[in-house]
C-alpha cells in the first residue's frame, strides 16, 4: 500500500477512535453498592506512558510501562483493578463518589479508553396507595387514589369503574418527578388494579389496589347533613316508642289497682251480710224487719 494512503487510513482510524472515546456513558449506582467500570478499547502502554483511572481531575490508579502499579491513598482498600482487562471496581460507593470517571493511556498522546458520568442514588422510599370513594351506585362508582411516599411526596388521580372495567379520568396527576429525582406514578393495570410506583434508576417500589372490589363492596359516604337528619329521625322514633310503652305500662298498672279495690269492696259486703243472716235482704224496709225484742218474746211464749 502506498505510504500516503496508509497514513490516511491510520488517520481515519485514529479519528474514529477519538470520536468513539469522546462518548460519555451515564451510569447509575445505588448507594452502598459496588461500581464496576470497564474500558471500551484495548490498552497499549508504550515507553514513557502510563495507564490511569481518574475521578474528575485526580488519579485513582496508575499502571506504568514497567508494569508497576500505584493506588492513590484515599482509595486504598476501596478499589480493585483487574490487570488482565484494566477494569476498575469501586466498592461501597457514597454520594461523594458521583462524578466523571475516565480511563486512558497518557504520555506523548492521551488516548481515552473509557469515560463515565456516575450518579450515586439512594434507594427510593416505600409507597402506599389509599382510596377515597366519591360516589357509587349499583353499576358504577367514582373514586380517587392517592399515592404517598415515606419522604412526603404524593399524587392524586381519579378513576371511574363500572361492572366491566375501570378507566383513569382526565385532569388528575399521573406522574411527577420528586426533589430527589425519583419518579412517582399512578396508573391502571389489568382493568381493575391501580398501581402506585415509586422508582429511580437504581430501585423501585410498588403498591397495588383492587379498586373495583373496593368500589362495589363499600357504600359511598353520606354527606354530613344526611347523617344528622338520620340521627334526628331515629331519636324521634325512639322517643315515640318510649312514650307509647310508658302509656301502656301505666294503663296496665292502673287496671290492676282498680281490680284490687273492687275485690276488697265485695269481700267487705259479704262479711257484713254473714254476721246477721236473719236480716232481710232489703235493708231499707225498716217496717218489715223484726226487732230483736220481738224475737225474744216469741221464744218466751213457746210451750
């Protein structure tokens, strides 16, 4: 191959590699986990050059052309280098480990073989779903589902259900991004289930609510006025029943007293009549009734 053509091909290849090496790969890792980072091209260390892993502008690890290595002091015990492929493992990452990581051979020319933008995230907090029934009937209902996280974020969305399916109404919140960069979403799944999802790039938590079952097994709450009217009517009914019961009991007691008085009067009349059986049954006919002296005279006159 002609030398000029060869130089042109080499220049194109170098340009391609340079463009490729300029690509920064975003990486998300959960706090407390280990972070593996790989090189994206073969590493060739020539004389007066060295291979480096760097965080921002500071070196983490150095490999010299005589195969000697050096790990920078803040990373002793925290990093592991695999010399067979020059990959790096950063252990127990923390928020302060977020940033730009680069790998390359540095000397007369700088050839990058890896560029990463690392973001360390906390796992998302747990999410919970609650239901407020707005209205219902025998064949449909309306309700609001509130998705709340333990770090005080929430969204609300309204749903309508009939006996066949449920649908998410327009106008309510369906998703939002929290202050920590996580996503909070509420959506309908499989026709009757509402899912609250709290997630970021490294973790996720979900809560599922079967709203159809809730809808048709719970009556809609009555407004306060209806409840007060119900209580008032109930109290009036109870008072009327008490009054009727009291009147009935009073009447029965009065009847018993009158019966006792009548029995005592008859008894007294009988006792009086039994004292003197010879007295005529008509106490008002004084002339016809014999006197005691007359009865005595008749006894004396006998034989």
